[in-house]
C-alpha cells in the first residue's frame, strides 16, 4: 500500500516536473531574446555619459557666464566671437571625450579588438552616422543602439546650451554696438577718423 502510494506520488512528481519544464521551455526563448548583459552595461554607460556631459555643459556654461561679465565691461564684437569659438571647441572636446569613454569600454571588454576600430565604431554609432564595417558580437548587438541614444541625448543637450550661449554672445555684441565700439574694438569716433 505504501509502495502504491509512493508510485502514485512519483507519477505526480513527474507530471509536475514536466509542467515546470514546459513553462521553462515557453519562457526560455523570451529570456534568450532579452539582451540583458548589453542592456545593463549599455544603460549604465548611458547614465555615465549623460553625467559626464552634464558636468561638461555646466563647466562650459560657468565659463561663459564669467567671461561674459568680463567682456561686458569693455565689450567688443571680436571678443564675443572669440568666446563663442572657444565654447564650440570646448563642446567638441566634451563629445570627443565621451566617444573615448565608449571606445575604452569596447576595447576593455574585448568587444572590438583594437583602439582604431573601436574609436571608429564608437564615433560612428555615437553620432548616429552608422557608417562602418565593425559589428559587435551577437550577444552585444543592443549596445550599439544604446550608444546612439546617448549621442542623441547629449547632442540635443549641447544644442540647447549652444542656443543659450549664442543669445548671450549676441547680447554682448549688441552691448558693444550700443557703447559705440567698432568691430575691431576701437571707439567708433576714433575708428571713423582714421
């Protein structure tokens, strides 16, 4: 009787195990389709890149505010233009640094074998250009779209900061014009008498 009971339980355990196996079999394709590793790493890198970008934009904005006060004391158009040129170089530098961070990740994780190819891939993906022959390994393919998303976020942010800075530079130029200085920085009356 006990043996019959145990055999019945054994059959029940087997059918329970079969049901569990069927559930796992149904879930497994979904789990395999979810690129968890590249999403987690990509998401972490996205946050790091945006934080780096925020720090860079904050430094640039602070620089512009400080220099604008100095230029406003003796405004000239060329000094305002020089400020804008410097800002553009600084913004480019921030984006290049962010590309180097992505490049470093690709090389250190051995997703791309050399620095040259990794830099080329990172720059093309970050700028959403998408041109290139480097392809990530199959299980890391979702890292590329996340890299592109980080570029879209940061370029949008840079664009909004640049619009504000161009407005500030234009106000400095207006101030120079209102104070009667010529584009070369000399008072308008002196420049006209030459």
